[in-house]
C-alpha cells in the first residue's frame, strides 16, 4: 500500500429516521466537511437513497479531495457481503439493495453496516477506545446496541448481527420488547423503556410523580431525558428510576464482561449523554458481580465522540474496507 492511498479520506453517512448526517473524514478522524439532509422516510426507499446521494455530493462539493469510499451506518440488519438492508424498522425498509444502488449513483465503493457498530468503530479507532484491542461499546439511546472488539477485530457474527446487546434477555418472561422477545435489556434500560416505566410509576403514585409530570408537561410527554433531568435535581422517584436503570444495565454488562473479557467498557448514546453519572453507577453494579478474573483489568469510560461517532465510524470502516486507511 503506497502512502497516498493511506491518506485518502472517506465519507461517513449516519442514516437515521429523520435526518441524514454526512461527513468527509480523513485518516486521523478529523471531519473535513459535513452536511445534513432530512431523510423523508415517509417517501420510501427511493427518496431516502436520493437524500443520501444529495448529502454525499453536497459534502464532496466542499472539498477538493476524492474519497476512497463511502460508509453508511443504518439502524437495522445488513448483509455484510451484499450491503442489502434486511430490515430497518425506523425507515420501514425490508430487503433494500442499498449498497448496489448507491454505488451506481455515486461511482464510489460503498460499505453498509449497522449504525451502532459504525459508532463503536469510531470510538475504537478515534475515540475513547483508541489503542485498545479488547473492548465493548454499549450505546444507550432510544434503544440499546453495541459493538464488540476482540483481539483487535470487530466481531460481526455469522450473519453480521453481532453486537445486538440490547436484546440479551436479563429477566425471564419479563417486559415485552420491541423485538419478538420479552425480558430484553432494552425493555428495561432503553430510552423508550425508561419513559414507559416512569409513566407506570407516575400513574401508580401521582403525588410521588408530580415533579416528573410537571417537568414533562403531562404524563404522555415523559421521556428518558425528562426522567434523567428530574433525577439530577434530586426528585426521589426519578432517582429511583435511574438507579433501577443502572442496575439493569449492570446486570446485562456483567454478562458481557464475563463472556468477552474486555479491557474497556465504553458507554455512550443519548441516555448516557443526558445522565453521565450512569457510567460510574453501572461500574458500581458490575464490579462486585463479575468474575474476578474477567474484571481485574477492566475500565469503564464514557464515549468520547458524541454525535460524530456515527459518521466518523462509518467513514473509518469504509476506509478500512477499501484499503485506504492504516491497518489496526
């Protein structure tokens, strides 16, 4: 590999239900140009593909450098070989050949992956996990997802779904999840579940829940962000709900620590950004419960890249896949 190919930038795309975030990223993880477009998910796959292409082209128009490729992170399951999106619930997609369509339009190599795995790659290569070859990223947002790096390789699994940590069962026959199962980690600690549990608690005890309802402007407006913010102000019910959330996350992550023996647990996502004290609270639950040998070298940190993790990670993955970036 020559030195020029090693320094080619790549485009990262974070394709969400409401917006398309795009960035041209160099091989040091620096964003050289960026663009945002509305997704228009209600208009179907063709309109979304056009939005992605428009965002990529607008980003490239702000730079004289042609990229080595395009990485796309999408909330869903992706065929790692063909880049076909099996399912993307937020977009209403099933069996969409995204890689082939984008390559035809952009005349660039395209790599499609799960959005949380892309964010995990970004944290591993340029963020809180830089230089660590055994780590697990857990992103707690509306849902919960993750990425697992073992022996310096991002785990993919036999059908490219490794890292769906939110769907580990932590309570047999427990709360119904958004997936076909019940008792999943996400059904207890995901943002939607925190809001759901808070609404149940408020309905059961209106007096105790008064501060949460006031902050939200009504029971139906309660969100994980509201619960976290009210907890930080000292409200007893909100604090109990967030303590329970930390305990649920701790239960799931204890299993991850015992199974994969990482050196580093990186916690990120909207819920963690809004309630950063969860990082220490989760660690406090894991340490006394994990196998001593598994936790002996373990550290917990908050994700470092924030909202840029998705685009930076998707670009880094594309650069790696195209051979345009330094090897790990």
